[in-house]
């Protein structure tokens, strides 16, 4: 079995991946109406982006391109990135401590084969990066079927993206809205839908 980290991608391929990641991130931020200080959770399997089965061909090179595209958008908007680790780390989250000042921190350092290349990139780049087991993000991007739903606030609303491919991976996304409470006489704020 080959290891994708041994395969070199050319600059044009990596630029294309970065541009796709930027487009996807801009689309979900706009659709979800994310504002400064909110959190976007991203689950990413570089294996699927590279056209392989999830968890089999981790690529730090591809992860860096995706990460750079997403983080450039989020940094310019003041939105926090929460990067979901793979199942080997129980889908822990890598995030800036500033985004989760009261969260319980766990001790783990993601690696390409135990946490995933994208989470490893996030851990190495985010200022004051910490790992936590639980987070309630305001929106999310799932690149390649990583199952980010557990890290979203209730109530999650699927977002049909126009930009729904990243490399060979299918991309899904979600935003959240406040719960409706009350009965038939309740009135709801239309701006929160």
C-alpha cells in the first residue's frame, strides 16, 4: 500500500486545492451569517481529497493547502477554526484557547496518522492551540465524510453548497439556529431562522 505523504503535488495542484477550500469556506461563512468571534468546525480527511479511502492516505502537503485556504478566510473575518481530529483521537477538537476559555482541555498532540494531517496542521499553526473533547460550533464543513455533527450547536441545519467538492472529496456543511420553544401561540424572531 502506498502512502500519500510520499507523493509530491505540484504548485498548481496545491493552489487549486487551496482555492477550492477558500471558496467553500467563504460560502459557508456567508450562508451561515457567521460573525467575528463565532466558531466554524472543520472535519477533513486528506485521504478522500486525494481520492483514497478515509484514513488510509494522510497527506500533510494537501492538509497545508486546505488549511491555508480555510484559515485565510476565517482570520480575515475574525472567526475561530475548530479542527476535528480523526477517530484515533476520539474526534477531539483543536482550537484556540481564546475561543473556549472555560473548556476542559485534554492532553493530546495530533499527528498525521493519529489525529489527521489537517488537525496536525491546525495544532501547529493556531495561536494557543489546545485540544478539547467537546465544542458547540456555529457552523461546520465536513470534507470527505468525517461526521462533524457532534460538534455543532443544536439545531443544525444542512447547507447545500454550490462548492461541494474538494479534490475528490464530497463536502457537506451545516449552520445552526436557536431552538424553537413554546407552542402554537409562540412568536419567533425571523432574523434568527
